[in-house]
């Protein structure tokens, strides 16, 4: 009995690992079994093919209009991709249930079996769609491809099916009075898993793109050993006088605007303190709402507002009777960008301080009032010290992101007169890579920026620990 239990536990571990592999494979384009033709986008994953019929059909638009392929083949391909995806989702749900009670584990095994069967049948449907390409008289125009993902998913789902049946046979029967359940630690872990996946996909997976810095890569091309150039672009960054000059200007603008932002980071905290002192709740809520809304307005709309106010025919010139185009002027551009940033973000940034204020012990205010402290004294000696830890944490994060000003704001406000002073590092990387096609060099600069940000974070954290005795890492 004990040996059987150990065997079941080992099989469960294997099932979970296979489930993780199948989940990762959903987003890997090279493992997309639905890429049955070279007409299908090389970047399309099984997830993309399953949720977007238009994406699946897009590459076959000409083939459909010319009659090289039937609509039924495209429909079969999409439906099969969708059900393959749903089958894998069922397997994922079954793997999550494997950490629950025996009754929940049994339900998970049924989901594993059902999901793997649906997935295997659906992959067979994808294979049928692939074979239908050869029924076309102009099969060479369709460029059929047999994807390695077909074997990948078929093998994984088949193994999951077999192992699930084995566990179902070996597991003891569930008692009737037993309930579906799961320990709290497993519930919390499963709730955290999607966030881990998102962090991996959006924060760590893109690091794979750093390889472009070591290759002579052109947009739309492929990376091969013949295009490997080693540290060519690293040396170019310092040896090329034009590039070096551009980097110096961009860093000047970036650091200037970042230091202005850090220098005014206390504004949100002060704003939160004064909002908290408003005793009329409806008025306080109205002020907080009106100052938070600008955060949700895109920079394009912000620029539209600025254009309506400060352009040659804008509101300001209409009132004073002038003809000055304040928006096109390149003077004081750093302060202008700071002002727009404060208008847009102060209300939103104050939310975290308002939340921190609500966590301050109210008895401190009551005791201070009894001792004769006025409103400003309570703000100075209770509220402000209570917000300092929160401010220090946000300050450390701001220092770590000193090279990351964002791009949207500066892109929409840029014009020929202010481009020398408004172009920050993120905007420079965007223009270098997307507009000029110098992807290796832009990748390199982005890589250096990330490394410097990490170093700054750890450095600021160490200083904070030495000065305040507290750190965030």
C-alpha cells in the first residue's frame, strides 16, 4: 500500500511537469501544430491560432479568393486548434486539482483524461486539415509544413492520458462523506501562479531578445551564425563619435527629467496629507476623483488638450490676443514636461499615501488633540512620520528607474524645435530601432539601461539600509 502511494505521488509530479510543458508550449510559435503552411505567420502560437479566427485565416486570404483551398479546411484548422487549446486548459485545471483532497484529485484525473482525449482528437483534426492541403491542384502555392508541435502535443497528451488512467486505477476509492477541498497554502500558491506566469512572460522572457545585440540583424530577417558579430555594437557605442554624442544628449535629458521627477516626488505625499484633512467627505471624494481621472487619459488626448490651449489659435492666445505658439517652443521644455506629468499623475500617486494614512493608529491623533496639538502639528508630527517609510520605498524604486522616463509623453510633445531637449532614452531607443531599423544597437542600449537600473536599485537599497536600517530587498 505504501509503495503504491509513493508511485502515485511520483506520477502526479510527472503529470504536473508535463502540464507545465504543455502550458509553456501554448505560447511558443515553433511548437504551433496549427502552422500547417508557410502562409501562416511564423510568430503565431497555438494560443493565437485558437483564440483568433481572423489570425488563422489571414495568411490564406489570397488562397481562398483564388480557390486554392476551401473554407472548410480553414474552419477545421481553427476549430481543431480551439479544442486543442481547451483540452490543454482542462489538463491544467486537472493538475491544479491534484493538490487537493482525494475527491478533488479524482475529479482532476477525469479532467486530465477528458482534456487529453479532446486534445488528441483535435490534433488529429489539425492533421486532417494539413492533408487537405495536398488535395489542392496548386499545392505548391500553399507551401505545406508539418510542424514539430504536432508530435510535441500528441506525445504529451498521450502520456498524460495513460498516466491519469494508471493513477485512477491505483488510487483508493473515495468515501461518500468526503468533500472537495484544498489546503490554504495550495490555494494561495495557485492564486499566485498566474502572476508568476505574467511576470515571467513580460519581464524575463523578453530578455531572450538581448541576443539581437550580438548579431547583425535586420528587421524581418533571421538570426544565423553568419550574422554573429560579437561585441561589434558594444565598441561602436563608444567609438562612433556621432552615436556617442547622441547618447550624451539623451542621457542629459533623461537624467534631468528624472531628477526633476524625484525632486518633486513629495508633491503626491503632500497632496494626500491635505486631502486627508478635508472633513467634508463628499467634497473630499470629488477632489480625489477629479485629480485621479487624468491618469487614465492617454498622452495623445493630453496633447490634444495642450494643443487646444497653447497652440497659435488656442484658448490662451484667443484670450490675450497673441499669436505665440507656446506648444512649439523649445524653451523650458523640461519644466513643461514636469508640469504635465504632475497634472496627470499626482492624484493617482497620492492613492498609496492615502491608503498608508488610513493605517496610522487613530489613537495617536486623539492623544495629540488632548495634548493641545493643532491640525498642522498633527500633520507634522504624526501623519508625515507615518508616511516616511512608504515614501522611502517609492523613492528607492524611482531611483532604480531613473533611466526609464517612459516614451509616450515625449513622443507626442516632440517637434523639430524641442527634439534636442525632449528626447529621452526610451524615445531614442524607439526611434533608433523602429524608425531607423538599427535593432542591434537599440537592443544594446536597452540592455545597458536594464543593467544600470538593477545596479542602481541594489545601490540605493544598500544606502537605505546603512542610513535608515531598513531595505526593500
